[in-house]
C-alpha cells in the first residue's frame, strides 16, 4: 500500500480585480501565509485597482 501524498508547500492563487472587470492575475504563494492582496494595474479600466485573492470554492469550477 502506498502512503498518503504530501501536500505541496506552495499553492497557486488567483487574484481578482475589485473593479469587477473579470481581469485576474495568478501568483504562487506559500500555503502557510495569509491571503494575498495587491494594488496592481487593471488594463480593462486602465488604472491601478485592488486585487484580492479569490475565495476557494467547494471544488466545482
């Protein structure tokens, strides 16, 4: 019997634009750190806006 597979220490997360344009960025962060938030450029509205880490769903995307 094989043992359980180890969880990765790094996870990729999607940061969604709070301008509600549907634009997103993906980053890789350590699993143990707090959720990410950045102020980055959103090319849809052509200004800097807040990007917040998307909440995880129940597995169905």
